[in-house]
């Protein structure tokens, strides 16, 4: 069992360039991948998504890929000399036409956009692909460990709630064994005091309505399956949701068939445990 929340990071260096990958996962009903990668690695985005899908099936996942460094001496300062010449010629023409004072200097030219810029060398994504994937793998390993640690804590709490559900199902079974005798006694009294066939039929229906043995058997089975599901290694969040629906359905049926206070109290206790497990399930992958 894994939690949907966790964090992991990894880094890798290659030829003066450092690549870092940070992954943060949060609760979400479906898998929602949010990638932020440098433009140099846009061609690797689908490969990154594929690696994430192989490890994560549910949750919102934010991935931050950063690239640092590179060979500084490989950068080049470039000047648009043609544009510089046009600026100088234009300024001189204005100066002559309008009899302006002053000279065209470096300070003036340096404030003109697009005349000078630093050229960054083209990055070869294929050359750095291995570094990116290694950093990603390291981040995924740490993320999985983080999610497993929190998942173990959630599982321990769920196991406690399931033990309570098992005890409640056992108590309901004991109560169910007493119900037929009580209902038969009530039906016999109703039949003896009945003055019409209609009263006899209604008493028989009351007796039938009070039989919840089948529901209790199903309830115990569902709780046992639930205990097995939370021990599985694969994503179990949706399975747990389904089993909780089944447990809740049996509890509702039992309380509607046997509206006696001791039974209703046990059912309410069971529904409380179900709700606690459901809250925890919101964090489970």
C-alpha cells in the first residue's frame, strides 16, 4: 500500500552540466502529471511521462526538471554590426538636420535593444538524455520510499479499524442468533391475539423481515476481503472504496431489517469505522 503524497529528488552531472529532478505527489482522483522542463529537454517530455506512468497510477504529480551550468567559454557575444551602423548613421543625420550637440558613444549604443546579445550554444538533448533519466530514476526511487512510509502508517490505522469491524460483525452475529426467538415469540403472541387472517400474515412478515443471517455472513466476508486488500502491493485505493460500499450496504440492510436499539447501535459503530477508513482511503494510491 502506498500513499499518494510524497516527495523525491535526484541529480546527475555530465560534462559540466548538472541536471536535477524534483517530484512532488499529492492526492487526486486520477493521474494528473504536471511537467516543467527546460526548453532544451522538450523532446524528452514524453519519455519522462512514460517513466512516471510506469511507477504511479493515481494522484497529482508535479515534476520540475532543471538544468544548470554548461561550458561558460562556449558562450559567444554577438553584435549586429549592420544594425549598429544604421543607428550611427541615423543619429548623425538627425544631429546634422536639427543641429544637435553631442557625440554617438558606447553608452548610447549599449542602451539600444537587440544590438548586443549573448549566444547560448545549442544543447544536444540526446547527449544529456542519460543524465536526465538517471536523475529522474533517483527521484522516483526516493518518491516511492516516501509514499511507502506514509502508506505503512495509513495501513496500520486501517488494520485497527478493520479489527473493530470484525468485532462488530461478531457482535451482530450474536444478536442475530437471538432475533428469531424474539420475533417468533412476538409473532406467536400476535397470532394468538389476531382476530383476522390479515393480522397473521403481517406477523409472519415481521418474522421474515428480522432474519439477517445472510447479511451478516456477507458482512463478515466483505470485512475479511478488505483486510486482505490493504496488504496488497499494487494500487488498492479503488478496491478499498468498492469494499467499503459493500460493507456499508450490508450494515444498512441489517439496521433496516432489525430496528432494535442494540443492533442499531452496533450498526452505527460499524458505519463510523467505515467512514474512518474511507477518509484514509482518500490518501491511498
